[in-house]
């Protein structure tokens, strides 16, 4: 996948990418088993999604053996940065501050003391620049 290509995975494709980023390599069955832990998804749906992702260049497929093995073709960090940038622009009017305030004020996703320390260290570094 070339760097100039726009990364536009759907929500379901992102769930599959998360699994592949964690596992590295996986068959459709392995991905399907992971997805089944959190959602009701049929095997054929998972297979079709992964075939579409292959066509879009989101995953690579090794079909040299009977069971195809997939891996992510897009970088996790680049994908996160791209999607975060779109979210900041589309949901927060281009304001990273609004994103951070919303994220840290969310009762459903409280930051741990360790995460707060990391955030503070980042803020300290940004102030120095």
C-alpha cells in the first residue's frame, strides 16, 4: 500500500485490523473467533470483509497454502494518526484541545494515574518547545 493512498477502514474493518495488529498473522477462522468474543458475526461475513480489505489494500494475504493467512498491510500508528486527524477536524472543529477535554472528562474511560503521568510529561515537553 503506497503512502499517498488514503486509509479509510470502516468500523468493522478496524476491528479486524486491531486483531491483526495484535496477532501479526492470522487465518480468517482465528480472526472470526476473536470477533465472536465481542460481537455476533458470521464466519462468512468475516471472510467477505477480509476479502474486501485485501482488495482495498488494508491487509496482505498469503495464499500459498490451503488456508490463507492474513496480516495488516497498513501501519497501526499511521492509521491512528490519520483517523484521529479526521476526527479532530470533523467532530471537534479542528481543536485538539476539545478532543482532549472530552476524552479526559469521559466517565466511561477514566485515565489511570500512569496515563495521567504520561500525559503530564507530554504537556511538560510541549511547554518546553
